[in-house]
C-alpha cells in the first residue's frame, strides 16, 4: 500500500497540511483548525468561490481507506490536483498583478460574507494558464468585529511592493523575491524610493509609515507592543474601504520601461521568412499530434506563438519559459486574449529556480516540480552554449533530461543572431557545429526526424530519449 507524503511547503499552518497519495492531493484539518473551518464551510462561501472558478475544487473525504492514512485529522479534503506549481519569483509583472487582484477580490467578497483571510501569502495562489486560482482553503476564518487586517504587511511585501519596485523604479521583482522568498520588505523599498514617490499618500500609507513603525517596534518593550496590538482596530466599513482602495490602485499599476528589451520583439523581427515560419509550425504540429502531451514545456517561448501552435495541435497545457520580461508579457497577453492554456514564466535557464526554504525542501526547484511529456527548445540552445559559455553536450543533456520527447532547434554559427552575439566578444566556440550538436544529442536520445527551416542552416531535431 502506498503511503501518503506531506507536502513540504505546508508545514507552517497549524490548522492543517497538504498531502500526496499516488496522484491525488489531500488536505488534512487538525483539531485546532476544525472549528473555524466548520463555521466558514457552513456559510456556503467556499462553494460559491469554487463555482466562480477562483478556488480549487474540493470535496470532503469519506473513504475509510483514505481516512486511515490520516488518523489524527478531524477532516480530510481532496483537491483537484494542479499539474504545474509556480512561485511568485517566477511570475511576470502581469501575473503578480492578476494574483494580487484575485486576493483582494476574494478578501472583499469574504468580508461581505462575515469572513476574513488569516494571511496574505502570494503562495496561496496558482495559475491555470493565465488565470489565477486560490488554493488555500484554510486561509478563511470568521470575521471578528473591529479586527485589524492581520495580513496587511504580508500583502504589501508579497504583492504590492514587488509591483511598485517595477512600476516606480523599473526593476523586476524576480531575483529579489527569489532571494528572500517573503517578497520586498517595506524597509527596503523605502530606502529605494525617491522623494517624489514618498510624497504619494498611498505609498506613504502602505510603505513608508509602516516601515517607520516597524523600525520603531524593534526598540519598544513587550508591554508597549502588546498595548498597541490590543487597541481597537478598523470598523468593517473602513476595512473594506482599505481593500477596495488597494484594488483600485493596483489595477492602475503598469511596468515602467516596458517596451524595450533584448528579445521582446524577436517574434516580429526574427530572421525567418514567413514560409519558413509556416514550415516550423507544421513540424511542431506534426510532433504534437504524434506525442499528444498533457504537459509541454516551451523553453524560450518568447511571445508564445509556437506554444499556441502546440496547443492547437493537441497539447493540453503549455508552460512557457523566457528570461525576457517583455517577451513573457506578450505571451501572457496572447494567452489571456485567446483564452489558451499557456502559462508564461520567467526563467534564466543558466540559473533556474533552486530548492529553497526550510531544509531546502519548502520550495521545490525547477526540475523537481514536474516532468513534462514533451518539450520545445526553439532558438534556445545557442543562448546557453554561446551566450553563457556552457558546453554544448551539457546543454543538450540538460534539455533532454527534462522530457522524453522534444524538438530542439540547432542554430548555425553563421546565423545573424549568433553573429550579433559574437560581435562584441572573441569567438572561442571552436567545437560549436552541427556535427557536434548531433553527436551530443545522440548520446542521450535518438533522432526521429529533422527539418531544415532556414536557407542558412537552422535545423529542427525531433528527438526521443533513449
């Protein structure tokens, strides 16, 4: 009999934990969490969120064989599993903005139902394609009259401040968020903001003054802090007003300097002729129809054009990855406007998300979270082999390790893209050739089919792992 395993990232909540059993996902509710959960469940609020499509569907487990795995649980819920889990430090500005707005929308609806959220963690939200969905059923608790918004600081640091970092200063949040895991602190953002930013009443209220209060709190006695905590909080109307004002503000934020990037216009300005693009799309379509992947990774997805081809050819879900912020914003807009199951994420393939957090297990690394059924690596390998000086055999070995089936595009050294990359540096890549590419590929996989898509030597290789 298989044993249930506890998801490492769920250990912090005393109200319950998430577990995996075979391919099923369960949430246990402890004696501590049961009373609050019961009161919320009875309102029908959670069922309403599920019907709206903004909360992961769940059901109460009654199977004795399943309950036997969790003898200490008061209740056991089963969730619909999500095939791919992403983290806020992998989201684009637009994805983080959508997640923030969903959190606020749910918080406002909850307050109207006499419910509030116990925290404001961005990790409580995932994405199905470009659409955010809330995943933590135990974040809800009955509202207590005149209570503080206990999640305000966490919301600011994990949603608002990373958005302001990009919107006001033009700095993407990804590396910063990944480095701390808890977002961008009020204290740090206050140090970075210019004086004219701090004159904004909103920034003063949600960033600057909280930062000052946090600094002062470190010098207060336990008694003084307790007295502050026991003061009367916000009337319900003011609490809701605060949430609505934040929502209005965040909905208006846009990334600063959002139109210029290295590869953001690649899909529109690449070196392919239209006939070559069609030939490439036809090859991807043939591959996808043959493999029929449930989950496909598109490495170097750019604006998502070929992700869309794969989805139209039968792929059920595509997770795209790119290191260019403008490219993934364009891919997000494509997914949203066309309602396709494409989730574009930020990835520096030479430095992918590692295992992080407590005991280095709380947040799984990039290669541990999912094994795609297929992969596209189009106009990608040379960015690692030439751009990052990673030996070609290592590049191909890594790509093929991710999936048993895929298409990898070889870009000849004479290609204008590589010539542009080499224009300001010495060409030390004497072992970079099509023959070396094929030799390295055959170390790990067989070649099913090839397709030359440009007159100057770009070739698609359909591989199947040995």
